[in-house]
C-alpha cells in the first residue's frame, strides 16, 4: 500500500496524500519523485485512464511497487499551462523531461 513516502527502484516516491480505503487498489495523490510529477499522457487524455505515458510505465511501476506481476493501474493525467520538468522512468533509470501533461495521481490495483 502507498504511504506518504516509499522507496521504488532506489528512489524515494512521495505522495501528498494516500487513499487505502478501497480493497481493490492503493492510491497515491500528488505522486512525485524529487519534487516533480511524472510525465503524462501526450495523447490529450485528461482525468483517470489506463493509457500508458510514453515516458514511464505505470503498469511496470505498480507491478514493481506491489511485487505482483498481475498489478495494473489507473492514472489521473492533468495538464499545466506551460511546460514543466517531469520525471521519466524505466526499470533502473530515473531521468527528467519537459512537458505540459503530467501524472497527478496513481492507483495501483492489486
């Protein structure tokens, strides 16, 4: 389950708040790495969805975090008015990119 701070793939991931009231998933609100949000969906989707960001795999992230190959995700994608620094991730590699879309909240389904 998400808490206010956790280690995922050697990095500290912080949640502004968490919701663990649903038995189907754990939710991190305001998910950030080093004070920045994850890259979002560049296809224009805003709100909750299951489209993968091209810059980080939320499915793989949830599977690693929950230690479950069956874990899935829903991400709450939002847009800022101007491009901001966003985190990128693939197993073992954390980096940054710039963009307007970002991942505001993440649900990892058990």
